C-alpha cells in the first residue's frame, strides 16, 4: 500500500498511532481535542514525516512511538504502570516488503512471522502457541494449516472462492453448502443454506428479499438427534419495512418487535406457546416492555416494563453524560427492593466508583457501593465493595502475578518463556497447570481438559465425570452435557447476531429458559413450566424482567407479575468470581447462566464459555491463547487488558473498532439505515472498504453491511478513521440507495470529522489496546 507523507499509515501487527491529517491540526505541531463533560484532552506530537511520536492522555501519561527511515513503527514505549517501574516497550521489525518479521513484547518474548514471495503468511512462531505453518492455493486462499500439536486442517473452496469444507486429522469435517443445493429456490442463490459439522447440521431458509427466514439446528449426541427451529418475520410497510418484526423461538414462544416513527424499536411483546406445548398461541399477547425512549445521540435510555401502571410504575432507565458515558441506571425498582446506581468516571474514562441509593423500605443500598483503582496502564489494581476486598499485581505484559482476596494473598507463576500460567496458590483450589503445545490448558490439578483437532475444548473431566462439548460450523457451542445424564440446559441456540437465545433439555429438546434482546441488551427471560402431570400436561410461560449494567451484563431479575426479585448479581467482584444470589427473596432457586457480554456460565468447570474461548474468573484470564494471535492484544491470554469494569470481549477475540463505529454512527444519526443488523467483517475484497448489499445492487443481497476482514486487524489511527468513514459510507447507501458516490463520499467524510472525538473515546473504552 502506497501512502503520501500527509496520510502515512503503518502496517504493524499491533494497534499503532499514526497521523491522519484531515482530523488533526498541522502535522509538524501538537494537536489536541477536548471531551465534553470533563476538562480532558489528548495531545499529539509529530515527527518531520508526519508520524505521531508522542501521545499525552488526559491524566498526563505519555506514550512514545519511534519509526525507522521508511516510516514503519520500530518501538512503542508505554507509560510506566507505577512510578517505580520500567516503561514497557513493544518492538517491531519488518522485511523489505513492509511485512512484520518480529514482535517483541514487554517481557522480551518474541513472536516471529514468515512470508513467501507472494506475501502470504506461511509461518508463525509464538511463545504462547508454538509453531504454526500454512500453505496457500493459486488464488491466495489458505489451503492447509498445521498447528503446534501437529493437527492439520485442509480447506477447500468452490469456484466462487467460498469456503466449501474444512477437514481435520480427526473428527467430523465441516461442510458448507450454498444456493440451496440442486434445484434450490431463487432466493437461496448466493446464500449459505446448510452446514454439516461435528454437532449435526444447520439448515437456513430465506425470504424473497434474501433475509434469513428460518434456521433449523439439528444436534446429535447421546444417541439422539434433536432439531431446534427459530424463524423470523420482517416488516413490509412503514418504518418497520425490512426490519425484524417477529422471532419465533424453538419453544413456540414468539417475540414481537414494534417500531416508532423513526424506525426504532418502541415495544416488545410475547405470544406464549400453546398450553399443549406445541405451536404459538397468537390469541394471547403479553407486553415485555413498552414506551422505549432514546437519547439524543442514539442509544436506548428508558422503557416501561409490561407490569407498569400509573399507580405503581416500573421500568428501566439510563442517564448519559455529554461524553456519551452511562452515569446512572437502576437495578430493580429503587422504590422497593432495587437500587439506583451512579457511575463515577475519571478523566481517562476509567470507572472510579459505583454508589447506590434506594427509597425502598428496609433496603440498605450503601452496602453495594464499590470503589476501583488502576495502574497507569489501566489495569485494575484494587476493588473494595460489600465487605469484599481484592487487589492485583501484574508483570510488564499484563499477566496477573499476585492477588489478594479478603486479606489473603496468593501468587501466580508465569512461565519464563511464554505468557502461560504455570501455577497459582489460590484461592481454593490452588492450581498446577499443564498446557499442550498450542498453549491450551490441559490440566489444572483438578480438571483434565481435552481439545479437538479444531482447537476447541471438547471435554472437561473431574474424577469420573466427563463433560462433553460440541460446536457447530459457526464456532458456537451447541451442546454441553456431563456424563450420560440429561441436562436441562444442555443444548444452546443462537440468533443471527450470535446471542444465546435459549437453553434446551439435551434429552427432550424442551425449552428451559429463553432470552430476549433489545439490540445487544438482554432484557427478558422466558421460563417454560409444566403445571400438571402427564398425560394432561399444561404448558405455561413465566416472564422475567432483566436489568443490565452499563456493559449490558445481567445484574438483576424480577418476576413480571409482582416485581419480586428472582436473581441478582449486583454485588459481585469485577472479574466475576463471586457467584450470583440465585434466591434473594426466598422464591426458589432461579438459574441464570448469562454472564458478562458474550459469556455463559459452565457449572461443570466454573469457567465462562466466551464464544471462541473459555474465561476463568478466578485468574481473570483465558485458558486458551487467542486464536487471532497478537491481533487481539500483546498478551494472548489476557482478558480486556485487566479492566473488566469498563471493557468487554463478547467473542473472546477483542475486536471492537467496528462495534465502536456502529454505536457512534447511530448516536449521531439515529435514523441511519444500517441494513438488517450489525455489520459483518467478512468482506475479502482487495481494499480497505466493504459493501452494502442492497436489493437490486448486489446479486447476493442479504441486507447487511459487509466490511473488509482487514478491519479485524489491529488498526492505527488512520485505519480507525477509515473504519468509521467506511461505516458511514455503506450505511449511506442503505439510507439513500439512489445516491451516487459524489454524494456519499463527502457525506461520510463530514460525519467522520464531526463524530471522530466521540468515536475515539468510545473505541478507547471498548478496546483492550488503547494506544
């Protein structure tokens, strides 16, 4: 890629900062921008070639960058975590084609990259995952991949370059089918219509406009094959046109979405399953939430619950500061057993404290107050709240080396030649760990873990009890069963955005709990119950209201008829080690397995399944190395850079630039048409762009914005700006499908410049590597 001096970018492996002159002042001077609520600013110094050489953040912390004579990053020198510590440095080298050769982390552990004459990345030598090699076909697609365990994956593609199969040394191959097979319907042309994998198979059908109409997931395990179906309906008139209006869950429960004049969700209702347990009872409709309100910059800020009345109002609300940060929200009803939480931020957008108030009789809200402290790399060092105290220490690369829980200190031993956790002295149980050659935890002294040829956790064994796991071709865990016993939550189902929407019995397929979302925010739980015995069983549905925190983590659940508290997780520690209170009001045990965004509690291991990996709340890190390598951060085992109070990692991959662009764009342009859902980073075109697949424009229309897979790589400032500009551009095509590029380009650039500061602030909060 060629760059002019005024728009120099750096093709580095990590997220780096370089100049992007339209956004800042002249290149050879310092530039600053101010946030709205607090008197804060970031300052930049540039070298003679327009590269940012120094960044000073709102707290006065300095990051220095140095470049070689070709303008490529040579070193990133971070702030010292504490006053007496050495400043951590990340060092880079490149070959003559500007391809990365080595990356040395702050512990001087070196990752090496090898490329062939065509620039294909053919080898990787990692201190965490060992050696990986790849071969490529004549079209430049990966043909084979061999990991450090010697496991080989073979990839095959069809004539259009679409992945056709992934074959492994052991286990069932993953096969992708398109176009509906022989004699497929016209609306399946260009569409993925079937995936066959280790768990069974998944079949998709589509509407005439190319939107997913249904998904049938058949999971085979324990000698049974169980099919779960989720179906979708879309609006055909008014502001709901093309938007999801109904979603029928595998149980038969149907969730309906209604829209306001601006095309935003205004109400969610539910038609329950019929009393015989089959089909949907369309004659009965319950309101889950109504009167949804939105803040001026776009996000949801309030709604009323379905049981709300004038005499006894009930709902959820959020307040934002002028920087768009959540500063207040309620958990439950503050007038009864709930609280109102206030969030206190510092100038660097780190959360300093939670305080709570309640007007409910007998409610002592102050005991829920929490305080947080950080080092100068934004890693959590201290937590105090509700009788619990915790403190943490880290090495130069962000590995936790020591922790104190309730006054008792524990130590972690990190391998000298990698970032693997070798042992921890507690809390109970103490662990002595072993790993396979690819860096996966295989034994911690209590649990023995096994991994498939795909690199996914396939089993966890404690004594004589073995829990087995199966994943579909999308990488989603769909079955987890301990031993031979049926598990009420043994099967998992997902929507097209990757949210877990339900738990189902692994023996019968009957629903246990199903989850309702407003965007990425879980807002409701449907519990399936049988009120009488066979053969005259009567099926019913219990509805619960779900309150989330500023990260959309479930914290508080109440029953819909009477508002009594069924479950709460509002006094836990930041890393999620302390368990929820599953019977706070004496109503009986209520099991809720959703945890932090993208996470699901596995009671058999006490790990949180996190889509592509598994998170350990005791150690605050993953038990597997990041499958995307250093693109997810300089520490491949780290969780959100040691700051779970204000950051999330829904996929276990720590990709957040595109999410930040999506949220920012909706804040500034609430009526922006962004297509059928969140953008997909799967466009393999040759440039740094994407495409909006609009009806009548693309032969393979699916109604989504597809952004380049290159945006999944760590991005410097210029590329971060390009993500935001690209999102405005592609959304502009959806909003004004007849407008030409002479209109779309200046529109996208203008919105980029006016929303850049908020995007950068949000991106810094969401992403692990802020610099």
